[in-house]
């Protein structure tokens, strides 16, 4: 990698095949979303293989992706990643966790992730802001977001603050530190990607008593949830790089 300013995408999993075949991996999906607000490099590092970006002056921000893995399993690569994240966050590098990444941050910083007793949260849901934060600039008090998860941050780390909730999850957005946030939803999912996930999970949705057709029809684009990630980039990364 060059020494140019970069946002590092920490890869913790791959999209379902229905999305991977048409939109690429998480590295490509996030890079496409960030290109309007970030002129530096966007580089992907697969932490499952022990690949991490150097913590040098080129590292302007980190985004941690979703995954089909489960944080409570504490697989060896997760433990290593959590140790690395603790150091990263202590250095004040702007960090943003998405779904599994959000949960991994919570676990790394002293919280606890468990199976959500309310069950799977899937497709487009309504999120309500429960606290003020600059990250929500220009975003309505209620907005829609695309979700796909069965685990939840059950216990917040010390000093962390919940910023948003939904009917199925009290911790849809968490501020862990002034430069570290996590969201349980997927700001990188548009309607097409969300419907791909519903198709990819259709069998297990039916086994759980859900209706894949209803979930697919409910899926929509969620521009305000995307704005949350874009606010993170413009407020915490671009301003820091300048």
C-alpha cells in the first residue's frame, strides 16, 4: 500500500452470493458509497486472515464490515481483531462499525454481545434517534435503515452511549468514544442489496416463521442511513485529514 491518506475497510465477512455476484465484496460496496465524500484511497484488509492496516499517519479512518459470523463465538481471529481495535480506538483514529463490526467494537471495548431475544431483524426498519449527536446532522428524528442480524449489543461498554433504537434493538447506533461509532443496521445496503440478502436468507427466514416475500417487498433505499455514514466521513475523517 502507498503512504497516501486512506480509509481502511476491515473485512470480516462476505456478502451473500446473490449480492457478491452483482455488486462485489464489501470493499467494493463501501468504496462506491464513499467516493463522493472521500478523495483519498479506500483499501480493504481481511482481518480473518490477520491482515490489518498499519497504524501510521496514512490511516485516516477505519470501517468494520458486517459478517455472517457471530461475535459471541469468539473465534481466534475475532479475539485478535478486538485486541487491535482496542489499540486503534485508544489512538483516536475515527472508527465506524457496521452490524457485526458494531458488535465487535462493543465486545472489544468492554460490552457484551448476545443473541437478540426478539429474534432476527431483517429488511427495512424504522430507526428512532434517542440522543443528540453531530453525527445526525441533517437526519430526521425517525428514519429508515436496512437491517440483517440476529445478535445484539446487550451490554454497553463503560462510557458508551446509545444514540438510536428500533422496535427490535435498543442499540441501533452507539457512540463508543468521540471518534468511534457503531450502527447495527447497514448504511451501505440499498434496496437491491437488501433484497439480495432476503433471497440469500430465504430458507432460514421461513424456518424461523418469517415471510421472505413480505420482507423483500418492504425493502427500500434508505438515503438517511447512508447520510449517517457520510456524516462520519465528512465530520471525523475528512476534517482530520485536512
